[in-house]
C-alpha cells in the first residue's frame, strides 16, 4: 500500500512524539545523575576540627569498660502524618527530653567515642557513669531537635550517617541531615560516624566497598579521618567486623545486650536500641538504675 500525504504526516508526528519522549527520559535520567553527582564532594573541605588518625594496637588489650551506648534513630516532633515504620523508630521530642533529664539526674555524663577508644586501648579514665548517645540514620531531628536539648544538658552525641542519604542541600532530602548540619554538629563537639552507603545491613564480601565509599565521602565533607562506625540494621558478624577494621575503622557500634564494652572486639561494641516504645523506666531497667 502506497503511503498517502496524511499517513506520512502522521508518521512524522508519531516519530517526533516518541523521539521527544526518549529525549525527555534521557534528560530526566541525566538530571537524576547530575543530582546524585552533586551530592558527592569533588574535593576535601576544610577540617571542622583537628582529628588524629588512630590505629588499633596489636595484639588488642584484654580490657573491659562499662559504657552504656544508647542507639536512637529519629528524634522529632511527631506530626501524625508519618508512616507507621517511621513512627516506630521515632522518639518524640518530649519523651527524649524526659530521658535526658533522667540521665542527668542519675549522674550520667555523655562521652565521645575517642574517650571510649582511649579507655579501651590505653586504660584512660572515664567519668563514673559514662554514656554514649548515638543517632542512627542521619535524620534531621538529630540536629534540630536532639542537639539543642543535649546542649542545654551539656551532652554531646554521635551522628551516624547513611551517606547515600546525605544531601548537600536541604531540598534534596527534607528529613535528613545536610553537609552543613553535619559539620555544625561536629564543630559543637559531636562525633561523626559512618553507617555505610545504605540502610541495608552489611554482608561479608560487599561490606568493604560500601564502608570505603561511605568513609571517603564523610572524610571529604568534614576534612579529616572518620574511623567510627555504626552498623546499618545493627548487625555485625565477625567477618563484617574484620572488613571494617581492614577499611580503617577502629570502633564499631552494633545492637547487643549489656553495657560492658570489650577491647578485644572494638568493632563490635554493643548498643541498646531506643525507639518509640522506650520510656524512662525501660532505660532505668537496661542501665540498672
């Protein structure tokens, strides 16, 4: 059948639409790639503070210190519009304040991971009742809700960051910390820790690459070595811990029972998870208060 002028015109329009759609799709993919690339530092920023690179001694000391580690995720003023899964990991701002007041009243003093490292590896002294407050996931409430309340209580914390969800600009991820927020937290005395590139638990074999990529991004943002680790999902077996040590990490926080931390397994420190079901009575029971 011979093509009529009308058929040729229709073919041209169809080709234009299909071609335009392909280009739009390519443009969208390019834009997404550009946005992801924009969240990858191309150079190392000025250091937020002086940090010395550490190395684990060999052999590791046979020493134990009692340091409770509380692992929070999202601290926020709950709007009621959040998804159930997000609510489950959220400690409401008022409840968090009550927990801080209880910790203060019981005589707990927040310590840095460097202090824990020195206590474990060098036998350095700690306060009578030390505690580490770690905040996983890199949620914005760490800076906007938890940090101001902790500053009033003269406490510092650990910001554990999933680097795949660490945007340069606020609009890219409204519920997550930005580079600037992370640097500001560290300037106030907080520690910055890697939580890998994604929230999925680390598995032996792929852990090394994910940990190295996360570490590289954080070190460029804060301008100094990052050797603290919070395991995504709270899981860390011996093989994953070995890969973390090979990547240059010296302390790693995972979920586990108890408050005794052992120098013989520095990449598998144990942390008590705190979520929306945790109250002051629960903390008192976990910490023996």
